[in-house]
C-alpha cells in the first residue's frame, strides 16, 4: 500500500491527484489489475471527473455549496456539518483499472481529492490488486 500526502490550501478545493496515483502505479510495477484510492477522512471526498476545463470543478464546488450551505439547521456542533455531508455525497474512494502499467482513464478524466474543510494536511491510501492470467 502506498500513502499519498495532500496539503490543501482552501476550505473547499479540488486537487488533481492523477499524477500522484500514476506514480504509485509505476512504483508498484503492476501491469494489470485494480487500483483503489481511499480517503480516511470524514470531511473530504474523492471523485473522477473532467480535468481539461477547470470550469467543471468550479461548477461542481459551486453547486455543492448551493445544495449544502455552510450554515444550516445542522445538529453537528463542530461547525463543519456541510463538509461531512459533501464528503458523503461524493464518497471516499475510487476504483481505477490498470492496464499496461497505466491507469485506464478516459481522455478527459482526472482523479480529484475533494477538500471540504481545509486547509489541512491529508493523506490517501492507494492499494493495488494485480490480476493474473
Ligand atoms: Zn465535524
């Protein structure tokens, strides 16, 4: 298992971690298999989406803000209830196939770490399951 460290700089931000995950694939020397990326955090998520036009991640963040406002009728007393909800909406893991030693992603896809309660020091776990023929 490989650990990727991510330092976030804003309360809410999407950080493209595709290169870091690809580096982990190369280090693992796995040619074919499955790559799991897991976030052990309750106020951050992981998603795969477009990495060509930056307005896409801006739209997702803005829409999530409208959907789950910072202030609301929340019970959680830490003041970050919105971040917990957004993290659950996006989920805390992604699965990507590995073929020929590379991640199998669509042309416009990137893997994003989604911070909802930053800035913080975060970490992600990357785990590989090789397939055998
Ligand atoms: Zn909390």
